[in-house]
C-alpha cells in the first residue's frame, strides 16, 4: 500500500506560502493531507506598514503570531516550522539579487538543502523565485540541489508574479527547466471547493499588507482563476490524486 502523501511548503518569508498558495494549502489540509509550512528567514524586522515596535525580536514575534492566526483559520492541523534564519536586510543589507551568490549565501543554500533533506518526506512546494528577492533565490537554489532526491513542485511568488508579463514568467520557467534538465507543465487549481476567502485571509498578515499588495495578489488569483503550480507531469498527478481521495 502506498504511504499517504505529505505536503511541505517552503516559504522564504513568513507570508510567502500564504500569498502564493492559501487556497491550495486549505484544500489539501481539509482533504486530510498532512501539511507542514517551512518558514525560512523568520528573523526579520521587515514590515510593509509602520508598526509600534520595530525591534527585530518584536517584529519576528509579531509576524509569527500573524502566521499562526492565518493557518489556524485554514485548518488547525497545519504544522509550522520556523527555521529562524536571518532575512536579507539583516544579513547582507540588500534584498534583490544583482550578482552571483556570495559565499555566505552559498553556505545558506547548503545548510537549507541539508535541513530540507532531513525534514521532507513527501512533496515539496518551492517558490519559482520570481522577482529576484535573494531569499527566494536561496530557497529555489536549495530545492534545485535537492531535486534529484525529492519530489519538488514550484509555486508562483506573489505579489512578484503579478508584476511581470506572461512571456517573462515563461522565460523564467524555461531557465528553471534548463537548470533542472526537465520539462515543467503547469496546473491551475480552480476556485471550486474552496471554503476560504483568500482576500480576507491574507489580511491577517496585517504588518505585511497594504492595498497594493492585497490587490495584486487577488488580481493574480482572478486572472488565473486559481493558484498555479509548475512541475513535472507525474508530480502534478500525485498531488491531484491525493486531492481527489
Ligand atoms: Zn518573501
């Protein structure tokens, strides 16, 4: 008998899994698929709006509490793991990748790859790394290193994916296909059978949310009529089959 499927979502920051995959995560968890969120760069003082206490410890705690509240509204069985790595502004002082990985970033990729190798015994959903945020690029690079041993699928980073054209997105995926040496197809899981309102739910990330970000995420959802995942056909089928059980 096959082992029941488990799903792991690699989230560079505390909100990325939710912004990219809220509905997918909700559906999976409600279909009794064990879901674990792996938040990577959770030591942070990054907020999209001004907050009362700007210290790293306070902001990191605030963001974790927003995350816990979000997943609780989805399904109380969802597990959250915070790896407590320093985020880019605290680490190197820049956010966007404009040069090859630096040595400390290569070390982080290796560390993350090793951690994931120990933790993941199921499907791993990783961000495509759209938008050149260095923390997203590190996550993707770690997943690429794991690719031969692990079932990796990719989701669209939001709001970044809304800020590029479909052609640019396809070029981005093409580059990833070259890195992996495989063909990727995509599937958009429709809005049927969703029992959460994504717009309402993502607003629980109050410190990360403003009108622009919220409307970009929801516009992308409406453009696609769902959340799009890219992977090899066989892996998409595994996820589909698990969702139909
Ligand atoms: Zn992020």
